[in-house]
C-alpha cells in the first residue's frame, strides 16, 4: 500500500469524516461500507433570481466494492 492509499483509507475510517453505509448492488447482498457524505448547498442563477438548493453527495471507495466499469453498458458490474 502506498502513502496515498493509506491516507485515503485513514480518511474513510475516521469517525469524524466517514460514516458506515449499506451498499446493495443489483441483485446482490447488502454490504457495509465506509462512505464520506458531503452536503454542499448550491446557488443557481436563474435570470434575476438566485435559487438555493440542498444537495447530498456520497463518496465510496470502488476498490472496496470489487466492481469494474463496463464501458459497453456504462454501468458498474461485479468483477
């Protein structure tokens, strides 16, 4: 494991940053994974108005899920 991989591992395992989540793939069994949840607010200009919306983004480590990207179908598939 290199220094970058070790740092990412520490960030996802940190209880102040990472949370436990349950990932379920299509037709698969639920798997407990560590995730980093981000909730940035987005402000969008619409003419003279400004719209404020709450958003939620979740970062997962794909390596933990053991999935690969299938370029033909553009979907994640089990390896």
